[in-house]
């Protein structure tokens, strides 16, 4: 974090804005450059090749598969809500499972690292990450359910006059990870607005129709936007809400208003564990499904629970998390165009339903083939979307859990007349 960014954060300190959150955002990613280097290496080469030296230096630990303790790794974002609620409300215990308190991880690359090294046996990943892990790196990860739907947006800096995606030409925009739904939706919107997504070095000239993309950890985004190091960023909550409330950001568009009820993060487990311990796996999925159902019907309460002011799973204060989970159908968003389908689509700012629709996995693969990312994307060229939808996702456990908990169909992202199938809607 630059001196200017830190100075700006200090200038934002108010009675309701906890300085501890600012310090967390800085300290959590202090020295994160090495993590981002690791991420870059993993994207350019094999996962095992880039992790080999690192893993050999890690202290020996009992592997997650050696017992039936639930060990969860998560990022401090609302995408992890179903997992966090399952722990906070005792749903794992109800299934007869021992579950450690979930471990907060500060970025996607160390979460991947922890999962690969068996530190964690249950995680949430951005939907395209397991595609990259399984088919580019040969790692046997399985998607077990969706963690949530929607829950992200693109905000622009108050120093800009950006009112639509066509005005992102010549601008600097941050995404949280190359293999993310954020990158997919952003680049879909850019292409359909006549803007070319590019990845250029800092200081390299941009054409008027080029939007330069960079990967940035979510907690760094609001400060970077406020310091005018960025013109916009697209990310999961609560960092859009934090940008709006504390960094003068304006919501340009919610991602769930472009791709209707899209998956963002998914529940992932090791394939070996699901095959060796099917009863244990079913209990884990049962608990997470109950967490999602509870979150769907109690968003304001859940926001308080997972916030710093509640159980402390997220470092963000309750007002920020509450905005991130409940404030969507607002006059200001309608007037600005941040929401354009709210009356016809009926979704929320974030929603929770666990069923992993095959159609969405297929569309994710199709869109990734068109999405600019750092590193080698050759593995995507011959990847069959129908094969991935069947091979990557294990649906039997979540189907069983949903049949035991029909209240999942009350979520606004589910069509109760045809709950296990849908057509994808992607429109700007």
C-alpha cells in the first residue's frame, strides 16, 4: 500500500469507521507481492511445479484427509457466508461433525496453497478456479455445490465521470483474480460496449478503446480507488459496499444484473475424500446447504453474525456487511442504472442457493475461452463445456441435501416450477 493510500485511509477515519479495519487491510496484505508472484507463476505454469519448493519448506502437519474434522479455509468476503453460518449456527455439530473455527485466508493464491497441501478439506473458490486447477494443473478438486449467487459489482471512482461500460476505454480497472466470475462478466460487458480488455504494464500507453486490467487483492481496492490509482474495480462484497461508504465509490452495475443469478464462489472438496468418505461428505454438504438456506431467509441477521461486530468471521463492521447483503432495490441504483432488471429478475444483491446448474458451468467454460487472462490459456481451447459440467461437479450429495431441505426453493434465484434446470441469461 502506497504512502498516498495510507494517508487517504487516515483521512477517512471517522467515529463510525473503525481504524482497525484500515490497519487490517494494510497488514493483511503487507508483503503480499510475493503471494502475487506465486499466483502469477501458478497461472503461467503447473500448480505442482510452482508449489513444489514452497510445500517442501512447510512444517509437517496432519493432513486434512487423515481424520474427519472439518477444516474450512475462506476469504473475508460474503461469498463464504454459507460456510460461516453453518459453523456459527452449529449445523456441522448437528450432523455429528467436529468442525474447527474456519480459518481466514488473505488471498486466493494462499487459499489454493492451503487446499492443495491438505491444510483445508472444505473451501470456497471462485467458480473458474477449480476449472483451472483440474484441467490446467491436473489437481483432483471437485465442486460440491454453489456457495452463493450474485454478490458482486463494479464500482467507479468519484474522480471519474463514468456512467457506462463504454467509458472504461483508457481506464485502469482491478479484478480479484484472472480466473474469476468478475473477470468474465466485466469482459463480457466491455466487449459488448466496444471496449477491448488488455493487460499492460504500469505506465504503458492505452488506446482510447482499451481498458487495462490488473489483479489486486480486494482489501487494497477501495484505497487504490480513493488514491486514483484505479478508475474502477469489480469484486465480491463487502468491498463494493466499503468503497461506496468510505471511499466515495459509485456503483456502476451489479454483476447479478448482467448474468442473472450467476454463480460466483463454489463449495470445493478433495475428490479423494468424497470417494473415501461418502457419509462424512454428505454430512458436510448437509450442513452447508442448511447454512445457505438460513442465510437466504435471514440476510440482515446473518450480516450481523459474520461481521466484526458479531462472531468476527469478517473484519468488516456490521453496517458495511449489512449494506452488502441487503441494499439492492434502491431508487439511487435504479436512477443510475446499476440495476436494470430488478423488477423482472427478482434477485437480490446477494442470494444463496446451493444447486450447481450444469448450464452455468457450461457457460463459464464458454466465456473463459473469450476472456483475457495472464498466463497460458491453451488448456481452454479444447475443453468441452459439457464434459466439464459432468466431470468437475459432483451433484449427488447436494441433490440429496436439497431434497431433505425443500426450503432452498424459497430463494429468489430458484424457479420452484423447475428447480433443477434453467436457461442462462446473460445480457448487458
